[in-house]
C-alpha cells in the first residue's frame, strides 16, 4: 500500500569494506597509543598532531558505530584547540584522556 510504513523504510547502510574497517581500527589504535604516551612536557606540535588525529577520528567514528568515541574525540579536540598554553593543554588531556579511552 502506497504511503504505508513500507514507503518510509530506508535501505540498509552499505557494508563497510574490510580494508576501510582495518584502516579505521589502525588509526584509532594509533591515536589511543599517542594519547596514552603523551607526557606533560611534550611540544606544542605534539598537541597539534593529537588534535588533528582527534579531528579525523571524530569525523569517522560514527560511521563505524563508535558514536560515543566520536563525541569524546570531538570534545577533546575542541578543548585542546581552545587551550592557550601547554600547561592548559596537558590539564585537558589529563582530565579527558580516561573517558576517551573508556569510550574506545
């Protein structure tokens, strides 16, 4: 019947390729390792690299069913970019790191 519930059905999302899924997992693992290894005395460029990795993860996590991880990554990226000093950036990482790791 036209206009019934069947008319509102959406097609299933496309199946993710094994290669794309593997690349996502590798990127996620690399980011989590960088986050875990980050030290209070790291350079500004390390924080900038981390923010860039978080941005990429935030953009792709939902596509792979990691919605909470994507939200956490987006929030940590925002806070890192807004922090005005290395000390402030470290405070953000130290405060938010565990929540992001748990979301992963």
